[in-house]
């Protein structure tokens, strides 16, 4: 497996991703999706492949290339709730 292109440590299990950041304006990103980090301690965005890792969780400090993709739980922003 190859490592995700970008990893971001977060402190909350529910996060939003719109593909912006790293010099990419929000308008050039992707639709905002809400992701839920489960017991694995991380989740991948299905659009941009960013990996969000729960700080202090089971995936924090682990070789990210050894972990499988987890993109389940993504929901469009209109379906949040």
C-alpha cells in the first residue's frame, strides 16, 4: 500500500472536508462532506484522499502506508445531522 497524500491530525471524531487548503481555494476543492472517525482512529476523504487521524487514537503514530483506506461514513453536507 502507499501512504495517503496528506494526513491531518484532528481532535474530534466528526470532521468536515471540502478539499481546500494547501494553497487550494475552497472553490477549487470538492463538495463539503462530513466524515466520522470510527474505532480504527482514522478516516479517508473519498474525494481528495486526505486522511484524518484522531489525535491519541489507535492510528496516531502508526505507519500510514500500512493501514487500509477507510472512506465509509462520508455524507454530503446536506445530509449531515
